[in-house]
C-alpha cells in the first residue's frame, strides 16, 4: 500500500459525555461536492440542537450509503449487532415478529449514525402507540416548483377551514411537507383516512392540477397529494436531515411566508449553507397538538355540501 492510499485514522469527536469514533473520516460520500463522512458528522453536530427535538423518542429508519451517494444504498430497520449498547433502541411489533429500531436521543448517537454513513434518518410519526404527527407530502410531477407552492397554499387554507394549524418544511428532495401536530388520541388508520379525506377535497377543488392517485400513470402530470406516510411504521424525513442528492440539500423548516419567494425550491438549503439555515427558527413557536374530532366533523360537513 502506498502512502497516498492509506486510510485516514479514525476521527474522535466529543459529544457530551461521550467520544464518538468516526472511522474512515475522509471517505467521500458526496463525490460531486467533495463532502466526506467527517463533513457529514460535522454538519449533524452543528444542527443537533435543532434536530434532536424532532428525533427523540421516535423509531428511525436509516438510509445508509456506505460507498457514497453514487453507490448502492439500503434502508435499515433493525439495529445491527455492532451498534454500541449506549445507542437507545425500541422493539416494536410487525407481522410475525418484532423489529428493533434505533432511537436517536442525543448528539453522540447522531454523530455515530453519520459515522455509519447514514446520510438521512427517517422518523416515525409517533413516539408511542398512536401518531402525534400528520404529514401531507406534496410530490410534483417534475422539477417545476410552482405547483408545489400552489398546493401548499391551498392545503394551508383548507386546514385553516378545518381549524388545524400546520407547519411547513422542504423535503430537501422535490417537494414540501405540511405537518399537523396531533394529540395522540386517534389511531393510525383514522389519521390516514382523515388525511386522505382532506387530500380528496383539495384535489376535487383543483382536479386539473392535483391528484390523490398513487399510480404514476394515472396522475397525468398533476401534483400528487401523498398521505401514505400516515400509516403504521411509515416514516418521513426528519427536519434538518441531509438528502442523498448532489449538493447535499437538507430538509428545512419554513415559515408560511416563505412561499411568497419565487426562488423557493425543495433544495433551497444545503450542508454548505447551514449557517444561514440556523439564523432563524420558523418552528420556534409550534402549534399545540390538536384533536381530529372537530376537524373530522368539519370535513364531513364540507364533503356533504361539495
């Protein structure tokens, strides 16, 4: 082995009471941007104080890219045997058995996951047995972002009619997520059915622009109002998570007024612009969790009257 081909020694990063070892810190994960595993860990260390409140207590699906984003990737549910004992876990039922998921409770765990080439953690919409988040995923047919802004504004108005305050974020990929905080009284199936009902109303108001058709062939160029993430064990990207795309874009909380910016895209914020992302926190005063009882009644009345 020549001196230039030697693997860099592990990088040891202090996080609270723990020291996390990042192996192969010079491993390039984003070839087009030169971002390494150490860079990814550094980003997550920087945003940990904002990101951890959205992670704690929530089982995670880990999107891992051990050979970088241009290589093979996989989604990991079960915690590997080699993960240290101090990484928290949650064992949850599945058909025919159980799955043991990672819980990210602290900065050390977030850095450890980065060291495992987990570019993107995807979170459950629940902390316990019932969801405390409802998510609408606005998925455009192409790279034109105008329909996404239009759908977000229409959904915001509709949720206001249903007396449900909502928050907004970029996915760091193609679209936006509209998030409603829930009080955990409704089970998963009820939440998903309610979300589908809301999406159906919005699609019926603008049938030429929006659709709830899951089959791509049936969408005919329309934006897809995706509510499937609201089922049990489904996940959604975590605010501030890095996406495995060129430029290393990140999922970023927004204020509703940001929709007025014609230059807004799903990939507005990146690892390289993290300082600007952290200047303000649009979610610093989040809506209190709401019951769906009143909103269901309003939706039923709205549906009856067309």
